[in-house]
C-alpha cells in the first residue's frame, strides 16, 4: 500500500511515517515545514526506498494535484494541522486557513484523483482529528466522549478541527468519497514539539525554570502514547469501515497536576538534582481562557470492531518519553530557538 501522509514531519505524523515504513508501506510525506515541523523526526527512514518527501502546503491546491498525479497513492492520512490551542487564541487566522481551507483542498484533490483513477474501491481518505471537538466533560468517570457525542468546540483550534470533520463527512455523503475519521485524546512521546505541556515540563525542569501549571492543575486529560496512536491509525486506514469514525484514547486520565508530579518523580530518579525535587519548581499561573475542564475517550468501538488497545500505561510512556528527551538534547535545543517557543501564549483573550 502507498500512503500519502500530510504533516508527516510533525509530531504525530512523523510517528505514522516511521511506523508505516517499518511495516513495509510506501510513504509519501507531504509537509509545508512550518514552525512545528522537523525533518529530523523522520531521519531514521529518510534513506529508505519506500519513503518520499514533498514540501507542499495543503493550502496550495495546484501543488496537491501535482503530488497526487506524481505519486498515485492508495490512501491518504490527513494529519497536517495547526494544533496548539494557545497559538489559536493569539492568532486564529492560521487555524482557519490550514485546518479548514487546507482540509477542503485535500478533499478536492483526493476526489479529483479518485474520480480520474476510476473510483477504486480500495481508496481511503483517513482524516485524523481531536477529541477537543466534543467540548468539555464534567468530572464524572462514567461520562466519556463517544463517536456519537455532539460537537461543542470551545477554542479557535477545536472549532477549526470540528469544521474540518464536518467537511470530510459532507464529502462522503455528497460525493461518496471513501473516508474514515478518527478523534484522539492528548498525545505525548518522542519528538513532541517543545511548546506542549509534557516537553515544557521536562525541559523547564532540566533548566531549573518554573514548571507552569494553568489554574489549579485540576484539568483532566486522557493521555495517549504517540506510537500507540500511530499503530491505531494504520489499523483504521487498513480495516476501518467506510464512513465510520473511531475514537482513540489511551485510557489514562490524569489531572495536569498529577501528570506534572509524575514527570518530576521520573526525573528525580533518572537525573536527580543536587538537592530537593523537581516538584519544588511547580508554579501555578493564570489559567488559559476557556480552558476545558476534562477530556476522556471511550474507545469501545475501535477495541470491539478492530481489536486495538493501547500498549503502555501513562507511567510507562512518560518514563520512556523522559529518557528520550534526556538522550536527544541536540534535537530539542535546536527547536527551542523557533518563534514563540518558551513564551507564554494564549493570554490575549
């Protein structure tokens, strides 16, 4: 199978690219190489005869048509997106252009290619989205997001992703484009861009800086190890039912404060300070505007229909992640020089 992966130099996309190549897929990585992308993320497969890279922006429809005609993929895995909630608060325009208009361009380029190749039944357009489109949950373990949860996005980021989900479903209903959709919980793991919570905590801890926690740290997230997510995504593009959506979660709910304390304990063990604990650096800061209280996914459908389960607990995954950052200082130091990294964003609302 030849798979066209958009955003394949990003965090989740690069995990998909690495895993797909290791499993013998032909992979075409389409990425505009914006601030959060890094080709070092796919360096381990870049010399493989199964791998090809095209620097194309999904807002460039003509460029996308050229890529489809040149590479003739069997499936599309559409991951390219602006994804940082704080950046969406400061500058929503980029999120509208990339996540909505870019997805429209991808759908139209894929539809044109699909029609011109005789509408092969094996073709798939897999749209990868987020659980944030469902809004916020109460603190009740019995209530979780399912595939039937009504959409209720609360940030410019989640609203743009909700819009893209609706476009994908409309193209399936109107044009019969063979699509599958997935909505995932918060990802973490190797190659996570250093503006997101977990790498911020790890790198600030090592630098002796405050460990910022929004509000009182009670916000709850369901954490999914990125390599588990990549495994689930490849399973869905191969075996998912056309027109169906699948929620992918790690079944690892933790408050932000619990998560940060776990990271501190791991760092205390792996690279102890000369005195005290990294937890001494925890600092509570002004909360994010409109900060959703809780996300939690019910992954019953993908478990029961496709047999997928996460392979690691959050404690196991976090330990692996900390070790990766300790061993890959050259990678993250270079990215810390990029625009906005290390600054508090999302406070202009």
